[in-house]
C-alpha cells in the first residue's frame, strides 16, 4: 500500500480513512436530510389540505362548532401553507453543502400543530344538553289543589266519625205491644245506696185465690 506515492503503513491508511469519512460525513448528511425533508414537506402539505377540509365539514354532528372557530382553523391552514412554501423555496436556493434552514424535524412539528388544532376545535364532542326544568305551577292551580286536599281530608274525617258513631250506638229497644197491661212490664229498680238495707222481695203464692 502507498500513501502520497510512498509506501504507507496500515496505521497511516487507517488515519487516512478517518479523514475521508469526516470530510464526507456532512455531504452524506445533507443528502439524507434532503430526502427526509421532502417527505416531511409532502406530509405537511397533506395535513394543510386535511385542515382546510375539516374547517368546511358540513357534518350535522359538528354543527356545534361556530363559524368563528371554523374560520380560525381555515386561516391557520392558509398561513401554514404560505410559510411552508416560502421556507421550501429558500432551502432550494441554498447549496447542498451548507447547513439547511428547513429540516424534517421542523416540518414535523408544524404538521403536529395543525393536527392538534383540528382535534381541539373540529373534533370537540357535542355538548350535553341541560335537563329541562319542570314547569312551575300557577298560583290558582296551587290553591285549587290545596282546597281539594283539605276537602278530601274533611270528608275522610267525617266518614271516620260517622263509622265510629255507628259502632258506639246501642241497638234500638223494640216497641211494647199495646195489649200488655202495664203491671206486666218490668220496672227498673232503683239502685241501692250505701247504708240502705235491701228489702226482701215478696213472692206471691200462686196457690192463693186471687181476690177480684
């Protein structure tokens, strides 16, 4: 092996390879960055078109998104489109050996911003409607219901009193036939008070003849 027209050692050859790799590393990196940047630029342009379409979506399920919100999403897509086009043109004018001003990482962050904006605004769930409050009764209806309740309560109390009175009443005394002499009607005895002697009852002897 030779190095600069002279015989070189293995160690010198290895050192020369390191110099070649270092000098060409930036060229290889620029070439690879150019390929990934172009792919990222296409992805960003696709995200811009998707954002514009989302802002103009007429889906009834997205009717809760206001016109102002839709306009803000559409405006963000247009501004991103203008920025990406201008930066891409600047990058194309720069020599390949210079450090790029537009990279795939930068384009990827811009694409992420648009996707998150669409998700936040256009994919926001529909709000849950508030429960309908019960109608407030009119004062006249309240008074009528109160009167009805009082009347029903009074009727129930009257029924209970009536039923209780019927249970407490004694059965009526049967009428005495007119052909029965008054002597045959048993008379109520007066109660015997304390300290009074009880008079013996006289029992008539049925065997004695009755004097007329």
